[in-house]
C-alpha cells in the first residue's frame, strides 16, 4: 500500500537532530495533513519494526541508528477557535515550529507563552516533554491535546488532566509508542499578569527600564537571556539542557544544604525540593570539559555539545560520566531530558 505522504528512503538524520550526530533510518514519512495520518499508519508494514516520531529533533540523542521508520508531522496550521474578548483558545497542528508559534500568539495580542519563547522544537513535542522555562510550564496553558492512539487506531482528545503533566513529564512521554500528538489547544489571555519570579527575568526587564512589562516585553527579555546563556544549535550541536533538575525529599535537600551552604534549592508544590543540576555538575568540574568532539558548554554546565564530529554514543558516554560523578559526590541521581534512541540510560 503506498503512503499518502512524502517518503524519503533511506534517510540520513544528521540534519534532523540538533546534536547534529550521524544516524540513519529505513524511511522518513512526512505528513503534511494530519487528516491523512490514520492512512499513513495503516500503510506501515506489520513487521514489528519500531516507528520513531520526531519533531524538530531538539530533544533527541541518537546513540545509534533509528531502528525502523521515522515519522514527522509537518502540518503547521493554526487558528483561534474561541474568543470571548478577554482570552482565546488557540489550536495549533503539531508541525508548527514552537518559537514561531509563540511569536504568532503574541502578534494576536495573546499572552501566556512568552516565558517559553525561543525554546527549540515543535508544538507537537511541547506537551510530551511538558516544556518549561522561566517559571512557566506549557501544561499550565494547555486545554487539550489531540492525538492518534496507535492501540485503538482512533483519534483522541485528552484534556489537561488526562495528559498527566509533571516536571518534564507527561502521559505521552511515559507511553511514547502509543500516542502520536497531532495538535494542541492552548488557553491564552489578552491581559494577564506576567510571570516574573524566575531569577534574572525581573532584573533583565528593570535593566531595560520597563516597569510594567507587556507579554512581548517578557518574550524579548527571555530571548535575550537564552541567547546569552545557551549555545546556538545552528553553530554548535546541542539539545539545550541535557539533565533534569533533580527533585529530592526535603530532608535530603536540608542535609545537602547543611554540607554545601551555597547549593541552590527551590521548593516544589508537593513539598519536595528541587536542586540545580547545573550547580551540581559545575561543582564536579565539568563546565567546558571536552573529550574529543564531545563536550560541555563553557558557559553552561547543563549543556552537552557536539564540537563537530562526536557520535551520539560518545555524547552518551560523557553524560554517564557526568551523572556518575554527581552521584558519587552528592548522592544525587541525574536523569536526562532528551529521549535517547539506540541505547538506554
């Protein structure tokens, strides 16, 4: 059965992951209209071969080749589907580039996503990782996620509660082979108090002389901060922050803080404490470290970088060494943010 989409076979995935590591797949299926997705899935051979769904490739580490076919949704339609004057519900297909979508919502006079500006990737990937930055998680703005359930072969619409959002986590991340995100609905406001509590954001606005920032002001400040701290994947391969900030019991955090008074500790809603993975890694001396072409960004200890010719396996080996040193010194386990293909953590 022919595929009702664009097919490239075989395919080199080097340009489709922000680490820019070499990997291949049997086929790349690019779906330009999400309405055709059921037919695309039905045309896949029933040979047990895995199907990897990718967005912008900014949250992937290929430690080996993709084990089968790769599917990418390129449908980038978006629209306001409800508007009461004070706020609106916006629906965006999964293929929208995330940052471009954020800028589009701001151009419509809608706030809520400005703290998440300049995050790489696509709209379809955003709920999977429950992306977050500068005091906001995308799950707080989501009304519903539309997906194709590969178990039932049906389209489903899951409200925010059903998505089971957590810190860099969701139902979709826990069941990556079941749900294929096709579109996301967001509730955004025309006038809402900006979220400015994250360290550095309020200071950046004050430095600009902005006392009452608009959503666009906040986005511009976030963009400048991110550009000053994080390396550009177009210049050096990386996937942004590689490790999650570990969340530990309050007693564990208190004991660590007593031994290391300078350790940053942040409260969470459930009473546990969040530690700074960047601080832990920096204390172990990894910032700016380099093993061949696999390294750690000199300006940010959380960011692993590919200086040109590193393989995914080499980057993974470095990440494991970093996590091992943090475990040995602080007794804290680190977990990666990106999805690892071709190996297990």
